[in-house]
C-alpha cells in the first residue's frame, strides 16, 4: 500500500489534492462539527465558556474527578480561530488522503486512537502545572493521521518538503519527544506553550496502527510451508 511518489508537475499534484477532498466525506463532516462547536462558543458568555472548558476540556484533575469523557470531548473544542483553522486544514489535507487510501473506517480508527493516546500522554507525561491545564483541540488525532500516512507510504515525497514520508514521520516523533523532555528540564524555554505530549502520543498511535496494517497477513499456505521446513520434509501440496 503506497501512494504515488510526487514527481509530477504542480498541476498534477493539485489534481490529486482536489480528488482527495472530493471523496473525504468523513473529514468534511468532522471539520463542519468542530467549526459548528467553535461557532456556538463564540456566542457563549464568559461564565458559560469557563464551564465548557472545565467540563469538556481535558485535564488530569478532570479525569481524577471521573470525567472520562474528556478524553474524547476535548478534541471538539478549540481555543481560538487560528487553532481551529490549523487543525481543520490538517484534517482536510492529510485526513482526506488517509480516507482515500484506507476509507472512512481508517480515519475514524486512527483519529480516535490519536485523540485518546495523545490526551493520556499529555495528562500523564507533561510537567506540572501544564498537565493540569485544560487541553483542547483535535491535533492529537491530526498528528496520528499524519504518522499513519508516513508509515503506510514511507517512500512517498511529502511535497513541498524535499524528504521522504518515512523520514518526516521519524522526525516528527523525535522532535515531539525532545520537546516533551525539554518541557521538564527547560521550563523557561517556552515548550509548554504547545501540548507536545498530545502530539507525541498521537504520533505514536498513528505510527503503531500504520505498522500493524502493513504487517503481512499469514496465510494457511505460509503456515504449512514453515511447518514443512521445520520438520525437514517436503512441502505439502494444497488441495
């Protein structure tokens, strides 16, 4: 399962993007949902906004209080229009390609795993008091989609970057892991501004699912061939 290497003219690449977007029904639905939620929040009072973030944003304290739904609900809230726009663009550009390759089921599985693992890593591994802040945004799921894509199509070129998908994926995991560690030892460097634990956990989720999907399926013929090799006899013939 590999994407075509991007060596075509820019016009050809844009035709691929447009084709992806046309078929990305689930990704468009997700973008409409998070945009609608943000639109509703714009009309909420300050007190109401505080309640929304405390109730549906993710924090360690919230989980300790039994608000387990925060592991999913935080993905549908966003702090500002820039935050929303970046995540929406990522869902459409990366998620649309994932949906074209693996279908809506792959998008749903990878996105959910990224949101869950990203949230857990953030509240567990991020330094205090940053892990107690309300985490909002779907970036953990978006990062998982990106790493799934770089894993199942490692030789593809990630235009406009002149590197392979495999190296991009490795770089993202390494960078987010280093930023997460740096947030512990260099608190004055400002690493806590971004939820690197969420991105790191989401990246690991996408990489792991991609690796499992690319694992060769063992057939009955393979098992019989291996057994014959171990026993030193001739390979049995299949009916």
